[in-house]
């Protein structure tokens, strides 16, 4: 029987091959990830993440899972909010990103209530109803089987818990799309080459954004995974959207 195929950017690849290629991308960009985020978004990614943190409504004593936790941007802000009785678990499939994140947070003196787990979002290694909130920022588009990952996230949420997905999406403001395409496919790979020495990985990132489900489609996928009261908030004219869903 032929292997299932999926997309890696604009390329069609075998199902298993995508995970290996995505791992290669993030092994390559891990040490320049934060710098490139600032350059690519002109620093606006910090505002998108701040809005996400507020929507977490984190309280002392809660347990939060930050998937695709990367270099720890969200975990650094969530850690003091849950306090010493709570915990923030930083999960990422990529060991290079986890190592950079762990070192960065330790340098900031943030460690007491943090855990780092190498985990695949499609099959999370946690018991059901383990977390008050699950966050995933700019990571879902790199997951091969998104419905399976959403169902896995729903499973580990406690009753009343929420899932927050911060991800690049489809611009909704007139005239934005053409300028955004020019930036993504011309300037972004150039910046990747000049700053990170890796043009190809940033070309993939631009393509992966275009292949990611739009706002309504992702909302429907969340509902199909068993999440309720799903909604989304467009940021920067829909270039980014924050999706939210609950487990009851």
C-alpha cells in the first residue's frame, strides 16, 4: 500500500518524511530563532504573545502545557503567574529548541516550576485531564497530523480547561495579502540568508504559513476534536490569529 503523503511547504512528501524535514529546519534555526522572530515581525510577535498570555487567564497553582515551547517566550511569562504551587511544562518535539529554551530560562533565573519534555503533539505523553491550559504558539502548522494533535491536546485538558493556538493565518484586510506575499517570498528568505545563514528554512516557513488552514477551517478542526465554544481573534489584520477552545 502506498505511503500517505502530506505537504512540506509547497512540496508533497511522504507522511514520515515531513517530521524529519521539519526537525532539520528547527535544528538549523534554533540558535537564531529569537533574533529572527524580532527581525521578521519587527518585534510585533511580542505583542501577539502578550495577548495570548492574557487569554490564558493563568492563576496560582495551575498546570500549563506550552507546546512547541521553543525558546521559552511564553513559559517565561507564565511561570510567575502559576507560582511555586503550579507548573509550566515546556513541550517540544525538537531537542535543539528545547535545549536553547532551557538554557535561556535558566540564564534568566526561571527554573523552579518549569519542566521540559521532548514530546510529539500528536501523541502527548501525559495522562488525561492533566492541564488547566494548553498553549501552542507558531507550532501547529509544522505538525503533520493536525486533527490527531488537536485531539491529543483536548484529551490532556482538565474539564473547564482551554486550548490557545497562536498561529500565522490568512490576512483579512484589503490590500494586505499582496504586500504580505512579497515580504514572505522575497524579503524573508533574504533575511534568513543574511542573518541566520539559512535561506531554505525560511522559505519553508513562508510556504508552511500559506499551507496552514485559515481561520474558519481551523475552528472547525478544533470543534471536530471535541473542543467547545471555539472562537478566534485576528491580530495584525489576520496575518496572525489566536484560536481558543474549551474542554467541558
